[in-house]
C-alpha cells in the first residue's frame, strides 16, 4: 500500500522515523549499560572501603608496620575513589560521602597514633 506513488513521501518519512527510533533505542541501551557499570564500580568501592575500615578497627597496631599497612590501604582506596570521579552518571553525593568517610578515618588513625600526615 505504501509503495503506491502518491504515498512514497509518507513511506520515506516512516522509514526515517523508524531509523531514528532504532538509534534512540540503541543510545538508551548504551546509557543504561554505562549507568550500571558506574553503579557497580561505586558499590565495589563502597564494599572495599567498608572492609578497609573494618580491618582498621580490628588491627591491634602493635608494630609500625601495622600502621603503615593500614595507612597504605587508606591511600590506595583514596586513589580508587579519585579514579571514579571521571565516570559518567556517577552518584556524586555518594562518592563525596565515601571520600569524607575516608578522610575522617585517616585523621582518626593519625590522631590515635600521634602522627601528622599531609597527603
């Protein structure tokens, strides 16, 4: 029916709309995939940070290497969080909360041990 000469313009418009719709759907799927990857990366960082903070709480700090190990873990986590800053569709509030929590843990650890650090 759309192949009739008087409907060729309508058929052409329908094909353009269909092509555009397919592009929109593809882009939407890409955005959803990126959002999921970003959410997963942030959730993984949160889990890692919780484990680091738990480890600090249970460490007895009987030697200097205990302090160095925990400070190194905090510093590595800080680097992980910095790397997340460039991800698209990132929950910036959640990232800032993790960064603040990490800074507080660094301060507490340093204060507890009478050490002043400038990272």
